[in-house]
């Protein structure tokens, strides 16, 4: 129905598209060919660099490996291997360039064929030089090595061979191998003839020996001649022979590379100029065609659309007033249809505007009513907020009171810690008694119910003794700390004032001391406070150790085996007297034994991936694993393992581990 306008636009569009496609095709072909030549130039430049690298590699081979015994012993050359890689790369590269479809310049292909031919000769000469060099040899290898063997044979027959003449021959041989001067060749042969005459004129030599010696001398001189001949063919020092051919080919290849690059650049520049000419012609054609299409479009499309756009702007500027006069177009095409559709749309817009004005007025009335309700709710919320503010003020005051009380409690506990620290010696002080020892203690709270004791005494007419004790008092925190101070005083009084170290006496005395202190004024008290203890007396002179355990064992690790001595299942201080069944262990220690005492806090700690206890089995494995480490390393391993196991879980009890190495 509206085909005329569409057909006209399609016709001009197809013409424009066909010319554009033709232009793009020609341009694409020219750019592709120019890009191809640019790629050829880049690749030739890359191959030229590779060729210069290969020249350096070949020079390094001639300079270093021809005088390297490793090359002659193994028969392999890293420089020749590198040359083969470079040569293969160059040969394949130029073959691929020669086969490019867009490179149709006969002269360029001819130059590439010339380079390939030169490269083949170049590689052949290098391989020939390598073969002859390897045959010539160096020191103990090749002809030079065979010469040395023959000379040594003659040296071994010093009874029949004039060693002075032989020595002079060897010197002339070495002079030649170093300087490559002909005078040394003449002297070598002259001395060889004199030596041959000397051997033949010696009547003391048997016929068989004389033949063997003459044969060795003959072989020696013949090998020398072969070396001279190979040097002449290779031309290392005379710049003749293969070396000269290699040098000539190298210069020719360099010239061919430069010529090829220049000709490729020239051909690329010619293509660029041709492409610019085509581009100018097509650009002018497209400009003229665009002007023609614009005039046609302006007549049939632009002017009607401009008139329609002006009326739409007037309609919008008048706030969509219905009194704007507009007569739709009668054209039977897309523009006419657009004009008539706009007229219908205008009528619909005017109707909807009237409808929405009515709805807005109704909604405004509803919003005013809701606003009044919100104002009333706001007053009620303000009243509740005042009540909450008063409650918060009361809670803030209670919080401040609790903070002051908590601060006072912590101050008291820290003071108790200072008292406890003043009573108990520093953990490093145990090294003053026994150097190879450590103490790892970590309270659950600020103060600890676990504590350690160590001392060194020399009873009258007795050898020196060391006392070690690990003690776990009932509870932890402040109650445990108070029990620890009471227990420490009883142990200190027993050992230092009464000068008793016997385990049974110490345990009996401490039990009475603590029981009397806890129950003296409360006869019928139900207190079950007391302590667990591991107590040892070690006599270094006899290597004997006495141990008594109260609910605490003793571990000795010897030759990677853990020996456990269990303690008695009683509690000190809970009963007025201890049972007669309490057992004391006397142990003969050996050099290198590792002794451990500990409370149950380490094994009872929860942690790990499943949040379970560490347990004694795992604790034993840990001690066995670290027993060969230094004392300081053991302490560090115990602390790090404990912290890793605990993770973010709170510590459940005080922790104490003591150890010393015999």
C-alpha cells in the first residue's frame, strides 16, 4: 500500500551499498596485499637477525669448542645444535615466504631462491668444517691425540730413542699447533728424519723392536702431516680453504638480505600509491552519490517530517491544549500514514489528560487525610521515645557502676598476681639449677592454681640434690591462687627450713600442713580442697631419681620410647593422714633421658576441628615427637601446639608442663 517511498529508498540504498561494497572490496584487497608485504618485511628482518645470531654461534664454535676437550670427548656441540635450529628456522621461513599466494613479484621470489641456495651452501660448509675439525682433534682426541700416543710410545723406549731429538720434535709440534707457522713444520720433519737415522744406526736394538719404533715414528710424522693438511683445508689461520668460502658466503648472504628488504619495501610503497589512487576515485564517487540521495530524500521525506515536527512542538508547548488546528496529510505513503496516526494520538492524549486531572484531584484529597493521621501517630511515637530515653539513661548509670566494680575486682586479682609472681621464681631461673630444663605455665585467668617448684640443696655428708615439683591446686583463678600460695609455703618450709628432700616425708608433711590450715577451725567442714603433685629428687652424681606422684604421673622418654610412672590416687590436704599404700619410685636415669611433669590442664583442653579434648594419648605423642629438640624449642612447640589446638575456644584450666634432660 505504501510501496512507492519504500521502493525509492531501497533503490538508492542498494546503489549506495553496491558501490560501498565494491570500494571496501578493492580497499580490503589492497590493504591485505600491503599487509602481506609488511609481514614479509618483518619476517625477513627477523630472519636477518636470526642469521646474524647464527654467525655469532658459528664463530663461538670455531673460537671455543675447537679447543675444548669436552666437545671432543662427548662428540656433541651446543653451538652446532644451536646452528641447526637457526638454519632449520631460516630454511623453513624462506620456503613459506616463497609459497605466499599474494607475493607475485618474480624478482622477490628469485631473490628468496638465491638466499635459500646460499643458506644450503653455508650450512654444508659449516658441517664440513665441523667434521674436519673433529677428525683433526685436540689434546687427547683425533689425530692430535693419536700423535700424542705415538710420542708417548717413543718416550717409553728411551733406551733406544734419542730423547733430546724426540723432545725437540714435540716442541716443534706444539709450536706449530700454537702458532701455525711453516718454519716449525720444516724443523719437525728435519728432526724426525734425524731421529729415524739415529734409530736405524743403533745396533743395540733388536730387529722387531726397531721395526715397532720406526713404525711408531712413521705414524707420528704421518699424523702430523694429516693435521697440517686438515688445517690447510679448513683454513683457520690462513683465511683460505673452507674458512674463506664461509666468509665469502656470509658476505653474500648479508648482501642478499639487504637487497631483498629494499625490494620488498619498494613493492610495498608502489602498492600504497595504487591504493591511495583507488581510494580517491571511490571517495569522490560516494560523495556525489550521497549528495544525490540527500536531495531526493529531502524532497520526499525531510520536508513533510519537518512540518509534522513543528506542529508536534507547538502542541507540546501549549501544554497539550485541544484548540491547536492540524490537518493530516492525504499522501498514500508512510509519511501520510504517520501524519494521520499523530492526529488520532493527539485526540487520545487530550482525552487522557482530562481523565487524569480528575483522578489527581481525588488522590490529593486522600493524601491530605493520611497526612493528618500521620501527624497524630508522630506525637504518640515522640512520647514513647521519651520513655525509652529515660530507660536508657538508667541502664547507662547501672553500666557505669558495674564497670567500676569490675575494674576494682580486676585490680585486686592483678595485685594477687603480683604477690604470686613475687613468691614463685621466674621460669627461666630453673636453668640456674639445671641448664637443660624448661617450664611452660599458662594460667586460665590472671592468677593460677598450678605452680612449679625447684631447688638445689646439699644435705650434710650427702651429694648435691635437685628438687623439681609440678603442683595443681583445687580450682583456678583467685581460689586456686590462694591454694597455690599455701601449698608453696608448705613445700618451701619442708625443703629449705627442715632440709628434708625425702619424697614420703615431704608428702606427709605437706598433707598435715595443708589439712591443718584448711580444717583447723572447721572440724566438721565438708571442704574437699587439696592438691595434685608430681615431686622428684634427682641426684646427678649417682644418676638416681626418686619420684612420688599424687594423681600426677611422671614421663621419661628414652631412645624414642615413653616410660610412664603413675601416681597414687589420693589428694593432699583432704584427709588428716595419707594412706600407707602411697608408692615411691626410685629410677636409674641414663644420659640423654628426657623427664616430664605436668598438670591435667593441657590434655583436658577442648579444641581442634571437632572441639574435643586434646587427651593424654595425643599429649604423649606430642612429647615423643619433640623430645629430641632443644629445650627452648620444646617449650615453643608446646605453646604453639596448645594455641593452635585451642583456637577461639576459651581455656578450660590452668596449664603447667615441666621438663629436663639428663
